[in-house]
C-alpha cells in the first residue's frame, strides 16, 4: 500500500496530444518543422490532430476523473502562449486556464511541465539553447505562465528529459531539431538548459504561493542481479558516471548533480577540460536553488553482474525476453526499485515517478474493448517494485505514461502507450482494460492486494 495522499496520476505532453497546431495563434514548434521532413517520422505522421485535446479537453478531464487519479501531468506549449514577437497570446493562455479549471472541478491536481521539447521554431532559429538569449526568453515565458495560472497551478516541472533534448536532438539527431552539435556546443547547451531551469525556479517561487518544483530527467538504471554489496556499489557508480566517449549527454549526473549537489561531477571537469563552457559561481547558485522533488521518467533498465575478476558486466537479455512494442523497452520492473534508491542515496530528496508505461500492440477487438494484458502485467510488476522501495525511502507519487495513445515522437502514431486507445481518424477514445486495472489499483491505494 502506498501512503495516504500518494500522488496517483497520468501524464501527457502538449505536442503529443493537443492537435490544432494551426489555430488560435499557436506558432510553429521545432517538432512541427521536424515532422515536415520526409523520413524523420516512422509513419510520416505529425502532431496536427492526434487526440484533439485542444478541443476535447473536457473529455480528457472526464476520462481522468473516471480513472480516479488525483493528479494530472501535462505540458504547456510555449508556442501557444507566446507569439513570434514574444508577446502573450491570450487564446493560448485561456486554453490552459480552462483546462485547469476543469481539473479543479473534479479535484484533480495539475502538475505542469513547462518545457516538454516543443521549442518555438523562431527561438530555435536564434540558436535555441546555444544562444544566451534563451535565458531571457524562457524566463519571460515562465513568468507569463505562472502568473496567468496563479491560483490554479502550484506544482511545476521545469524541463522534461534534458537527455532527449540534448542527446536525441543534437547527437543522434533522431529528435527535433536534429541539429548535430560538437562537444563544446553540447556542453554550452546543457549549461544554458540548466540555467533556464534555475531561472524558472526563481520565477515560480516568486509568483506561486506554496509551489512545488521539480525537474524530470529520465534514466535507465543498472540492476544488480544478486545481493553482493560490491555489485550494488558498482551499479550505483555506473549509474552516475560520465564517459566523454559514450553518450555523455544521456547521463544522469551531468544534469542532476548541478541541480541537487551544486556543481557538475569531478569527472566532467576532468574529461571536458578543453571544451568547458563558462561556469560561474552565480550560475551554480542559480541552478542549485532548492527544489522539492526528484522527478524521474523510468521505463526500463539493464541487468548487471560481476565477472570472475570483479568487473561489472552487463548481462545480455535472454532471447525472447519480455519487451514492449518499441525497441528500447524491455520489461525490467526492478528499475522502479533501484533508480529511486540510487537517486535518493545521492540527492536525498523525495521521489516522484513522472513517467512509466508500456508501449503495446493495442487495437479494438471484435467485442469493442481493447485488451492489453501485457500493460496490466507491466503496471503490476513495476508498482510492486515501487511499493517495495517506498518502504525504504520517501516516494511521493507515480504518473502512468500516458493517459492516451499519442504522437510518439519519431515513431509517430504507430506506437501506443495509452491507458485509453485513440482512433486517430474518428478521435474515438476507448479505455483499455489497463485503464480499469489502474483505476482499481488507485481505489485500493496500491498493489499489495494482488500479492
Ligand atoms: C519519454 C517522453 C514522453 C514519451 C515517453 C514514451 O521519453 O518524455 O514524451 O514519449 O518517453 O516514449
């Protein structure tokens, strides 16, 4: 059982669900641009219609209410509320105000992500996170949002998955904007992104009474396969390590150490001597202002053991190992035990799982229902692990990703993570079996009843 008041929620993000990309003054985002280029999106789709949440937000809230969640995590589209002249777009503001008012009617607490990857294209054209002007532009945007949602929203998540923004957007280039950076540019962009976070924290604290603030990176933890304390320690160390030669922009500590510990890890200074950005004491103070939670998006992990010489080795997944319908998503429930444990051990802040979910092959059956036993099993397995770690460290909440099937970035509309099935032609929404399963878990306050 989770403790009383546990945050049970579902999560979405603006570009993935809203649709209506060309109306009411919304300006183009980097994802609109990215989708235009043939070959970038698996099925050639884009976010122009998806779940139609811009129009059907009342139905979204009804579905949340019937799901019994007490919280809803969604994001604001920067380009809906601020136009190309950096002026406020009242229509965009009104949409988010209406959504929040509707949530309040049903006592559903909003958790607002300020940046879930959809940078306005005109800001990217100025250089995005590489141009210091971003600090002022982002601050203005955050000021506008927090003032206009004052009294409606107190929980903010500044930035979602910096790893995907920087690593996927500028290293693999599989995500928008798909512009390759060299190491020097990467580090500068990371530093500015962290400063944007810092400015957002100052502004939220100033504008919002009793605010709660977090930052939502993702991670793929190393799972020890036995109880050997040396193995545990090595997994922990690897989880927080940085390697200049291997996907460093995808690492944990490069983003979270400055925020929670007040500085980049030692390894960062050692390995990147020749490409360091300017980092001042004031920057680090700005970035490390106290925040309330460690949010974390966790879907999967990798198993590790020690070889006969005591070296850490990754165990390959057995052939046919349980997995979701997307290549990176193996079903590794222990991830929800070890990642929170490692994170708490290092950063000492309560944990909220801001995303966790399964991509599955879901369609409407002849009986009119959507049967998704794999997702039910996934939720059950992962919540059992979260429940276990919640007995050892403070765990405050869990958001399932996602409320709906939606636009899964470069995989387009072919990959379904939702508790609610969406027919993209008719916008018919059909709650899946897992929707009812999760509803019942919430009603009972946890998964222990299953054991
Ligand atoms: C996260 C992302 C979400 C969602 C999810 C499933 O990386 O924050 O927007 O797409 O993964 O892949």
